[in-house]
C-alpha cells in the first residue's frame, strides 16, 4: 500500500495497492483498491487515473463516489476535481436525506451540484426488485431544493401503471409545490392499492392544497382533496374530502366522506367567533369499504359540530347558536340538533339599593330542535324534540350568630318541550 499527499491549497490524498507516475503525461494511476480523497469527496475504485494538468480523474471497476454523505455508484466515473462536476455511466445515486434511490444510464453533475440523469429511475423502496419506480428519460436533481422529471411513468412490479406529463418533488423540509410520491401496498382486506397519485400546491404561506387519487384493484377509484389555511390569529383550520368512484363491470356508484376543523374570529377583541370540527360520511359502511388505515377501518361513530358564539361584555354573559350531529354506525342511529341556542348572563345584585345585601341573580336559557333517526333494516323511526329550557337562580351569603355561614340558593327552572314520534331515553331524561 502506498499513501501520498498532493500539491495545492486543498489536500488531495490517495492510496492503492500500487501507484504509477507518468511524469511526461502528468498522470497518476492507482491500481487495486484505489482510494482518492479531496475535501468532502471520496472515490473508491479498482483503477483510478488522475491527470495533474486538467485535474480530471477517471475511475473504473465498480467505482463509488461519496460526496457530503450522498453516494453514487457506476461502471465508470469521470470527475473534475476543482470544478466539482463530472459524469457517471450506468449510475446509481443514493440520497440519504430523502431516503431515495436513483438509477440511470448516465449521470452528470455540474459545478452547482445539480445532477442530471439520462434514462433515470427513482424509488424509495430498497427491496430487490423495488416495489415501485418512477421512470423518466430525463431527471434533474437540484440539491436541497427539488427533483424534476418530464415525462414520468409509475411502474409497479416493473409494469407501467400511470403516466404523468411532469414530476416535481421537494428535497427539503420547506413546503414546495410538486407531484406527490406514489405509494403502493396491500391493505387489511388483502386488496392491492396504489395511493398518493396527485399534486401538492403550497407556494402561499397562508394556504395550501393537495389533490390526490387512490386505485384499489383497478375497480375502486378515490379522489382526495385537502386544504389547510392559517391567517395570523384570526382564521385557521383544515378541510379534507374524498369521493369514491366504483366500476363493477358496467355499474357505478359514488360515495364520500368529509372532515373539517375551523376556528375564526370576526372582531379584533375576539368577542364574535366561529368554531367547529367533525366528520361526515355518505353511509355507514364507507370507512370499512374504503379505509386508509386501521383507525378508519375500526371507526364506529362520527361527531360534528359548528358553533357561532358572541360574548356580551355589558351583560357579562354570552350567546351562541350551534349545529351538532352524531352518528353511530353500529346501532345505526343518527342524532342531529339544529339549532341549539344558548344564552346566559353574569350575576347581578338582587337588591341593588341595599349595599349590605349579597344576594345575586342570573339567567340562562337553552333552546333546541333535536331529531333522532333509526335506519335499521327491521326498524325505521324518526323522533323530534323541540323546546326551550329556562333557569333563574338566586343565591347569596348569610352569616348567623357571627359564626355560622350559609349559602342559600333558590332556583326556578322551566322546560316546555314538544315531541313527535316515539320519545327516546334521552328525551325522558330532560323532563326528570
């Protein structure tokens, strides 16, 4: 083994089983277990030829080039040391940050670090053979920014599935617009799927959009849309919806689900706000038929609500109007309240002309219209309850014999309700 440093401000070190110097040709040849290092660049190969004048090295015999943690493999490598550019034949490139693998007939790298791949393939699957690949005649990788390809074909188990006109994939943690990386696999029910076929737009710092598709056994097609929004301390939330398009040999059906979360302040003092969250679904079997994970598959209930609330500073109270919905898939029951009105005040002196009196009063009221539906095969029933509930409490502090303290409370409550259909257990509870 020989080891020798080379000239220049940046140290170039090399070693091999044997080293040959060509003084006239200004050339160094490394034979057998060759290794050459220059800064963060390390080259390993059976044969390495380096020209001292042009500062171009050529490597043969399954060379491996490591640059700042990224690894490139190929049948041969031609690299310019000072300009930090070169090309690789029958190359493989492993990106440790993206956990991705690129292959190509030839790779070229310019002085900015941008990598160009001819006849390239991209995948995040490291199995042999990979479970899926994206093929494109031309790939362009901009370090720490994005990968671009045009056109691109998704191959699953080496079979072409989907073709896209172009492909953009971010290579950093910042939000960037681009095509999503497809996923494929086998679900709990044993059916195969291809997922995440779509596009992400996120150039605006306050809002982004995602549109993606999913294919199950080439019979069930789903389209998913998502958006997130956030405007300082006034508005924030997210909305996600998907719809299925089934094709059973000529028949078709459309089913859907929707989930949301929303928070909004209409006034600068946050006294008027709108808040809500929940899920809606077209039917009770949607999650079990079109699940995305185990959580969705086992879901038996959905809940949704949306509330508009106003704080009243002069009354030290608040008022609100809300919509509430709950569905139990197992019991096949759906309960919906629209509207649900609430009003309450703070505590006020009962005898304001008596300064020593500690008796206070307050008032609260609730009004609602609630409907319960039972949609079992053997039973279909609908029950409606509507009414209002008033409460007027009077309370205070009393001291007897200088040592005995009491807190008397007098509460008046009235709740007239109207029922249609057969009353449910929760209806009876209100009258207790």
